[in-house]
């Protein structure tokens, strides 16, 4: 069970799942754009998804350390 203070810290750092949700959305956009033949849009969407996953992981590690 997570203490109330730790739970508040997770929400304060933005680990409520928003970054992972955005990453999934951008991966779906990349897949659809790739299937439609829009390689540039697919590449940019995958880059954005990768960035959101990295931000989430950094914030998760910070939340665990603090």
C-alpha cells in the first residue's frame, strides 16, 4: 500500500499515466500513418512516443528515489 505522501508525490510529478497514454496515442498514429504511406508523419509520431516514454521513465525513477 502506498502512503498518502508518496501517492501525492506521484501525482505531483505527473505520473498519473498521462505520459504513457500520450505515448500509446502517438504509436497508434505512427502505425496508421505508416500504413497510409505517410512516412514523415509516422517517423515524427514515433519520435514523440519515444520522448513521452523516456520522460515517463525519468519521472518514475525520480519519484522512486524521492
